[in-house]
C-alpha cells in the first residue's frame, strides 16, 4: 500500500505544534517555581503528610461515614479520629468511599496554584496533539509507528509525557514538571530536526507482528525510565543542596530547590517509576528474543544491541538490589539508576547507529 | 535478599548510623561472632570457607557481581566477536597487529565464551542459589505459620485508626476476624486481639523469579551442549541434505557429533525478491520468497513450503531460516585443450545493498595448459557513472559481469583451504584482455590459447541458517516464569492488619485497627487500609452515644519501625 | 539488513571453558571492618577471574586458529579404525557415475571398497588425489574397488579434475548430498575429504577424515583385505 503523504504531513505538523505547546507548558512550570504560591509550609506539611496521610485518610473516611465535617487532609493533624457527628449513620461503606475520595480531592486542590493548573492543561493539550501526531504517522504508513529511530523517539516521548502526567496525579509530583518537560522538548526537538526520517515502508525483516510487541514494550519502558532518570537527576541536585544546607555551607539556587520536596520523596518516586518500568523492559527483551528467534534462528546471539539491552537490564537490577542493601540507598542507588539510563541511551543512540549488527534499522544511511 | 540473615550481616544492615565499626560492636553480642572477633589463631579451613560462603551469598557480592557482569559484556559489544563475525576479527588483527594478540589473550574476541565471563555468571548464580535455597526452605516451612501477635500499642503502627462501638469486645473481634478471613487474610484470633496477614505470594514471586533465572541459564546451557547452528548457501535449482559435508559453516554444541544431525533434504525451486520501485525508499527490498521442496527423512514424502523472512521452515525439530540472497552468474569455461572444464553457476557475494553489486571469483584449477582464475563483479542493473561501472538498482534489470582474467597457480593443490569467493593472486599473472562488461552469451577469448570464458546468464541464491536448539522451549517457559515472578514480587504487598478490642468508657468497646505493609513498592496500601478500616467499622456497628467534642491535635503517630523498602 | 554467508569453511567448535571458584582465603586480621573485608573479597575474586582469563585466553585462541585452518569438525579429524567384531553395516548406496552408469555398493560385496568423498574445489582433496590415484593402480589386480563421491561440483569440473590427476576409478555425482546422508546413521563423512574403507562383507572398517597419505591408506587397505 502506498504511503499516504497527506497524513504524513499532518503528522509532522501535529508533532511540531506539540513541541511548541510543550515548551509553553515548560515555561508555565518554571513560572510556578518563580511566582507560584509560596509552598514552603505546604512542603513541610507535605513531609509530615507523607507520614500520616493514610491515617488521616482513614480518619477522614471515618468521620465522613458518620457525617462529620470533611476536613482537608492538609489539616489532617487537626482531624480528631474519634470525632463523631450527628446523622448519616446509615451511610455505610459506599458513603465512606465517596467521603474518602472527596477528602483526597479537596486535599489535592489546596496547594495547586494557577501556574501548575495552566501548565498541566497545556501538557494535556500537547499530549493530545502528540498522540495524534504519532497516530497519523501510523495511519500514513499503514503499520505501527515505531519502525525507525525518528518514530521510536516520538513514540517514547509520548509515553514519557503520559506516564509523567499519571505520576503527577498519583504521587502529586508537580515539581517534576519543569524538568520532564524540558527534557521532552529537547529530545523531541532533536527528533524533528536532526533525526527526522520521511514516512516509508519497512524492510522485510521488520514485517512481523513481533515488531509491534517488542518495540512497543521497549518504547514504553524507555519512556518510563526517561521519567525516572529525570527524577534521579533532580534527586541528586536536591540531595546535594540539602547536604550543603545541613552542613551550614552556602548553597546556591535556593529559589527552585527550596520549593522541591525532600530527597526522600524524590528517591521514592524514582524507585516506584523504575519498579513500573523494569518488568516492561524485561518483557521487551524477552519479546525481542522471541522475534530474533523467528527472524534469525537464534534467540540470543550477543548482537551489540541485544548485549546493551542486557547490560541495561543488569544495571537496573543492580539498582533494585542496591535499594535493598544498607549503605547503598540514596545517592549511590541514584547514580546506579542514572548509569543504567546512560547505558540505555548508549544503546539507542550509539549502538544502533554506529556499530554494525542486526539491529541497524534506524532508517538513517 | 535481606531480612532473615545470619547474624553478622543482619547486624550490619540494621545499624545504619555510626559507620562500619558499629556493626562490629553489634556482632559482639553474638557469641559466634565473638569467637571470630578474637585474634585469628584457630580460624581453620572450615572457618574460612564459611566466611567465604557468607561473603559470596551477601547482597553486596551480588551487587558487585552484577556490575561486573554488565561491565564484562561491554567489550563483547564493542569489539568484533569470533562467533558472529570472524572476518571483522581478522580485519581487526590486520589493523591493530600489536594490540590484537593482547586482547585475544584475555578472550576479548570471544567474550561470551571466555572463562572469566563464565566465572562471573557462575559465581553470581552460585551466590543466587546459596541465597534462594535457604529462603525457599524457610518459605515452605513458614507456609503454615500463623501471623505474629498484635503489638500492644496499635497507634504506633504507620497506619492506625480507632473508634468506638456498642458491641462487646468478643463479638466485635469475631466480626472483624470473619471479615478479614473473608478477604483471604490468614487470621489468628485471640482473646483481646486479631492478627491478619496477607501477601505471602510476594516471597514466592521473588523466589520464582530468581529460580527461573537459573532455569534460563540451564536452558541456554542445554542448547549449548546439544544444539547446533549452521549456514548454507543454496543456488536456485539445487538441493542439499543436512550433513556436515553439505554445510558451509557448522557450529555444533559440545556434545553434538556429525551423526546427530537430523537427515532432512531440501531443494530450492525458485527465489523471488521484490523491491520498492519508486519513492524515497526506492531500491529497498519489500518481500523475499523462496519456494522449497523438502523431505524430512530420505525416502519420505516431499512437501512444499514458501520460505520468507520471519517465517522459518520447521522440519524434524530443526528450523531453517532465510537469511539473505544474491546472484550466481553462470559460466562455461573451455580450456586450451578444448575440454569444457567448468559449466555452472558461481555464487557472487553482494558488497552493497543499494545496487547489489556482487563480487566473486571463478577458479578453474583443472584447466590445461595453465590453471585459470577470474575475479570481478556482477552488476544487476548496469549503469555507467562517469566512466566507472556501477549498479543502480538491486533487481536484475540490466545484468552484466565484468571480470579480470588470470592464469598460473591458484594455490589450491597445497592442501590449505581457501575461500571460494576470493582469488589468491600470489601465484597468478594477469592476462592482457581488453576489459569490457559481458552480457548473457558473450565471451572472453584468453590470449595465448589458454581458453575461453562464456557468461551464460544468472541464477539467484539464498543463504539459510539452520538451527537446532533443544533448550529453546525450556528457555521460553523459564522466561515467562521470570516475568511472572517479577510481576508477583512487585505487585503483591506483604501486609498485616491488627485489631484490638478493649473496654472503653460508658460500657462501650474501643476498637483499634492498625496496619503495616512491608515494602510497599507501588503504593496503595493506604487506600486498602482505609477501605478495610471502613468495612470493619461497618461490620462492627456504631457506638451507642455520640463522641465528645474534639480535644485538639493528637500527637503525630509514627511507627518506630519504618518498613524497609524493596525487600 | 540480512546476514550474508562468507566462506565455504567449516568452523571448529569454540572452547567454552568455565572456571569456578569461591574467594581464596587471604590472610586478613578478623578485626578488619566489614567494608574492608568486602573490598578484599571483591579484589580476590577479581584476581582469580583475571588469572583464569590470562590462562584460558591462550587455549581458546589456539583452538580457533586450528579451526580456521582446517575444514573439519574438531574431534573427528584423523583415522578411526573399527575392529572386526564392531564394524557397522554400510548402508545401501546407489548412484550414478559421472559418465552416466548406475552404481550399486552392494554389487561389490566380496571386494574391499574404498569410498572417497571429494570435490574439485577442495584443496585437501587435491592434495591427496595423486595418492589415491596411485593406490588405485597399486591395488588394481586385487579385489579392491575405489569409488569417489563428488560433492558440490558440476560435471565438467569433476571430469577435469579426474583428467588432471589421472584418476582411473569412477566417481558418483552427488549434488544433493544423498549419499552422505545415507551414512549419517552409521559412520558419517565428517568433512571433505573423507575416505571410508568397507570390508568384504559390506561393513565399514575404517574412516579417514582429512587428507589421506599413501602409506597410511595402503596399510589400512591391506589390513582390511586380510581381515
């Protein structure tokens, strides 16, 4: 089937617009740091909130069951668990769940200011355009749109932004917005300019449904690890700042860093992200092995890209072991995690483009 | 790999502050460690072995070995490897004559078969086995173990809530116990409290993951012992059988003998390749089809199959893959005495993909009076680019052959093997023949009555990869188990819920519910706990009278014991 | 892009050595803190591993060099002789000679048959061809038949080879390797050239993988003639 050139052009247009909107969202996140409501007390409360949030949620749920005043989880400290109020005794479990959700929602509304709301809205719009761009590229070439390097990068950044949005909502990690969006804008910008490849057919070796499975999984995992790496870098910066402050030495860049949560929360966010991404990467490597078995007769032939995917897997496994070993958590674990991401980048950028092997499908000549 | 540990390691991991010496002080409480803390006079072989074993199975060693495994794989990806690309290794030797032998001494051209690489992963798996086996035994042993006692002060747990109810304590506890056991918690009910635990599958998943990794290694080993890989180039219209003499490259496993090869035969009836004819990707191949006829045993029924990339032929457990293709121009050579000394296709090897320019050599060692040799190129779509010949498109739209002629000694009688695709011109002298490309039917007349070469036309050839790997299916099953164990160990949380009931003021019962999650990797226990607490509240019933007004902020309740993450 | 074949050589097996070892027992005071002990263990392990590398690397390189030089599955090169009691029965071999005559191995029952797998493109075959031709003439009076099996050759090249080396005995053309396949259940030809010596009752008495020498093959045929 011939390539649909019109859709291909539309895809390019959508992706370029998405980059611009992401850039504006990035600026909005930056403005939040500069001008947003002072969240220092909220940050302190957030730290305490980590510790008692569930307790408060249980308490809030409890008081919701008995129809007591619904207090913001922010003020969970003021929440008297034994506070019973009149009425609503018969609301039962369903009312309790609604009450709990209501309490969490109200709590979430508190510290989120105008700039963050704008930035998140812009990111959502950008993601919609980005996804549409990836989708139209797929429609233009009548196959899944991750067959060459350009398509792979656009897809993985889409996954990264989607995952970041999800993590923001789940773990309230708005502070990551500036760093994640900055990285995405940079990478996507590079994709559009330097490594752009026009829409085209795939060579016969890639015409297999295992392409869909293997490259999809790798794209997903790379996007997720991308977010974890950005978090890791932020962690190291914040951790260094915290140490300097604790040691009484002068520390620069106070403005942004004081607004970010402590190292512990960043560390936990990075850990949870990698816990999400590691099984996906494992599955992707296995799917790649199955595909290699169909295509070349051997499920593992130590092809350079295979080897580096294995190295990346081992270093992420190192990270997971390190987090379970005393003396290796915190900074050392973050460094391991970033080393693993560097291996991943090396695999994607250097190995597939420069070192000859079976995986030279970048589309660049 | 933490948690339940032999004392010194546990001491080291529990004490975080104060540096490493504190770990030693913690050991002082342990008589066993105390014995080893005395100066080494009677430490003996057994003691050193035990020390070695403990070091080997510790987390730190696992970390170091994992890291070494990753680092050790790096040269295997950057340097050419003998197993997959022996020509590149030879080129490396030529380009770096001083460095290459040093690298070879450390097996850097065969990293993944090197003894040191094997040492790393074998040590790693030894460490793994030493850790996993005791834990498996322990897990099986604790399969029937009831949950632990409820702590006295549930408010000290990370998650806790309390409320009042009108029901008497025994009844309330019984309802709570029923509810929890309905949710598939393992429940232990005593007079004053109920303890419930869930999530044992996490440890099972963790162990399954690590054992399955071992199984993957064993499967790979199985393939390495009993499997084989081979390559064969097959010209259209010819056949071959799966014997050692018929294979171009044969890489058997260690325990494979030539008699173990499955006795199938196959014939390449025809091959067709289609290319993109226009657009930006013009010249890229779009489909390959090889029409085969095969039998799985001599004298058996013959079947047909169309071989394409990604769709191998499976015959008798062996898989035959289509790897590549090329052109084999046909020649007829007549020597000086008038005999026809060569008459058939000679495969040429493509050297570039955009036009499929192919190079090859024609060796005629039995020509008289002199041996003859020809080397040159086959151009599928011949074009003249500024005086030089090139091929513009990979399909045979305008094929021609351009050859240089030689005569003399080909060097084949001495017994040392040569590549059939390259000519060793050391013993040959070039013949003075006017160079021109030949189209089908044209000939070269060699000077000095040495003979004639006629280019007859071309055929296509395919290259096949023949692989047999008995460990392939076990590796797949083990891989699935790896993934399953990983998901289980990440998604299942080991958690405990406690309920205490005691008499409160005004004849009411005070119910305390506390919850604790070990290694809550993905979060979510808070939601589960709040849901449980609410349900218990619902099941137990409301208090008789409303509560007094709030007394002010309660203290921050935070457990002393912070569950270690990533168990 | 697709992988391409490179040469028509058989590659011998790679040696996969495995060195295992736990940490050797160093002389350390036991009051050394834990970190230093771990580091020491790691250092010892590294030394053991590097030592294994230095020793093992040489052996691997050597075996590969052998493999690149020859065309045989390592471990099968050379002469294998079967005692009279333990000789496997040769399969029923049928074929067509280069001149078009039908051939049947069992028709030569009662004579010693020397079956030689060769190709005109194969250098070791060219090296042993004079010896084979001479041996055929040497045994021409006795009840010894020489038969060749020509692998991966066109008829013209094969006939030219026989003219060059003055080979008087017939050769079967086997472009589909069917004859080699027949032997895969008993004593398969493990490379080219391979020479099989079949005794008078149709049992395989010996196999030579690799270049056959005049003296060696002559002694072998003589002993099979007698027994």
